């Protein structure tokens, strides 16, 4: 199969490309660096020529209200180009619990993106993942100084980017299931405890202070971004990933 991967040079996309290639498929990484601009649509339709499926793992450059305009525009371009080229399957990466957190601009924007794909002209599959291991440092940085990291007790279920990429790649080579499928890490942590585990593993002497008003995830209702009973549990555990 030939599969185009939008955002194919990024954290998830580059791993999706490797998974597809390892399985014997032709994976085409698409990004600005390869001449494809999803925001303007430039180069997109020609890049999808002959593709059996297209994967969208791109992300908004901001988490504020501007993210809605980004996802609206890019998804319009994606669906139009996919229809023009006769692509038979759109695979979208989204977020577990995204429809349970209306207080966050970014989550509302992802719901908009999901709804556009569901209502679009191309058969689809949506993979919802929990927060990536690789983003824990960024999350801590939002409310940190040289001595203290302030984090809320919001419960999270983080997952390795490699496990997310594998799930996305498997969806891309399968039949469109016209639904959402959740994948999450094996362990649930209060976010403040996750910060303590992370700093201890790295020998970082900063102190984590519990602050239920700190950072973006302070707006998340209890267990809203924890996967439900039908979730697919990924194999990589956070402490093992840190140790590695």
C-alpha cells in the first residue's frame, strides 16, 4: 500500500513512516520541508496522487483559540485533496477524552477536527491517544521555575510516542472503521506524582508542589482524559521508558 503521512517528519509522523516501511508499505512523509503546506493547501493534492490512505498527525502551533482556525482550515484542505485524488481512507490522530473537556480551547478545536472528518467525503478512522511520555517535560515547564514545579492532581495515563505510532500505522493499513479507537499507557498517575517520578529518575532536585490551578490540565475534570474500559493498553510503561 501507498500511505501519505502528513506531519511525517515530526515526533509521531516519523515513527509512523518507519512502522509502515518496516511492514513493507510505501510511506510518503509530507510536511513543509517536502513542499506540502497543509495550512495553505499548496502541494497537497499532487502529493496524495496514488495514495491508498492518508494519515494526519499534524498539530496546531498553539493551544489557544487560534487552534480552531488551524484545524478547520487544514482539515478542509485535507478532505478536499483526498477526495480529488480518490484516497480511500483518512486516519486522524486525536486525544483521549477530547470531548470531555470543553473548557480547553485546544480540545474544542480537536473535537471540531474530528467532527469534520466524520462528516467528510472520505471513509475514516480516528485514533485517540493519551498524553505522550515525550511531552511530560513540556507540561512541567508551563508552571516551573528554577526551584519548583507546580502541577495539579489531574489524573493522566501517558503513553510512548512509539506505541502511538504503531497503532496509527496499523489503522492506516486496515479498513476504515468509521469510529474512534482509544489507546493509552498502562499506568495512571496524578500529574503531580508523574512530575515527582520524572524529576527523581533524572536526578533533578526541583520540588513538585501540588497546585490544582497550575497549567492547562488544571481545567480537566476528574478522570476526563483517562481511557475507558474498551481502551487498547500499550506495552511500554513510563518508569521503564525513563530508565531506558
